[in-house]
């Protein structure tokens, strides 16, 4: 089993996407990249802790590779906007990859550079690639948020369309690109 840590905006959205993938064993929403120990959601929302909303993904590398996870990450959020995803604004919503070893750092840099060179996006990718620091799990109510609250307005209007698009357009294409 391996671990990946990504921040691509609201962790409710990213958690829901990565839970769809075969080979993903566990997805834990949380906070990383800041200076405050054991931050709370409320503290993160003020945007002054330095933390990003992230997900920690435990995955079986015999079923899904880190590179495949990276492609899903880049294709299911906008990695070209600084500190923003949709209406969610602030450093806590930044696009970031927290690598756990040199192999992950190299893979993330390679895929980011390749997507930029291919001109996949109109603007350059601003995703941070940085060494992992302490990971703090979010409060329990944030775990499985979409699964537990599918009719909550944010879930209906933001997460569900993202999931539907992912399932329709990307799931099979990701496998083909690797």
C-alpha cells in the first residue's frame, strides 16, 4: 500500500472523486502545509493557518499507480488558478501535491511539465509540488461528506456534476493514457 496527498480545492469534492477509483483503499480529508498544529475547519476557513484542504489517499499500487492518481488529480480540478477552485477562494483551496518521496516528486514534476508542454490548459499550471509536512485529519463530519450528504446544496450543485463528468469523460481515458 502507498500513500498520496493532494490538495485540489474543497476536500469534499476531491474525496468524492478519488473514492470512485479502483485500487483506492481509503481517502481521508484533512489539512497540511501550514504552521498551526491540529487545525480545525473553522481555523482553516480564515485562510491564515498556511494549511490547504487536502486528501490523504491510501492506494494499492498493483491496481492503480501514483501516476494514474496524478492524472485524475490534474483532470478533475483547475490547476491553473492560484488559490481558487470555482467559488472557493483562499490559500486553503490551492492546488498542491505533497510528495512523500523522491519518486513521487519526480512523477509529479514530470506530469505537470508534460501537461504544460502539451498545452492541455490555456494558462500555465500553478500547482505547488512540495515535500509533505504534518497531515492533520479533518473533523469526523467531513469524512465521506458527499456520501453522507448527497442532497446538501453544495453536493448537488458542485460535487455531483464534477463526479458525473469524471465518470463519463475521464475514468476510462486515464487508463488509456498510462
